[in-house]
């Protein structure tokens, strides 16, 4: 019974993350479904997987001090860049299924 409860909780959590990420796509992507990547966001997109970006966004309470220092960015800029890179990665991996969200 506990495994069913755990599976149900995991599904609910996944659904919440999925809805949050869909909202991020709508918020960050341009009307034509593209994402502007520059600076730290571009490097994050190029050097990390979707899972890496999710881990950075969901498990770090604050920006990575090393990244912030190396790129001369604030924690808020770090978090915004991670979100942007995540959206670009999601868009790239789901390019056939996401255009309808921009209609």
C-alpha cells in the first residue's frame, strides 16, 4: 500500500512540475516559440541536460556562488538564466508538441 501512495505522490509532484514548466515556456519563449540565449543562459543550455537544469533550479535554494562569481551575475540573474536554459531545452526536445501552447 505504501508503494501505491508513494507512486501517487510522485505523479502529483511530476504533474505540478510539468505545469510549472509549461507556464515557464509560455512566460519565457517569444510568441514564435523561440528563446533568446545569451551569456550564462547560453552556456547553461550548451553544457547541461534537462535533468541537470531541473536539478539546479529545483534543488538549489540560491544561485551557485561559483557560477555567480565567474559570470559576475546575481543569484536572481543565475536563477533566470537557469529557467531560460531549461525552457530552451524543453522546447528543443519537444519541438513537435509545444507549438500549440503559443496559439
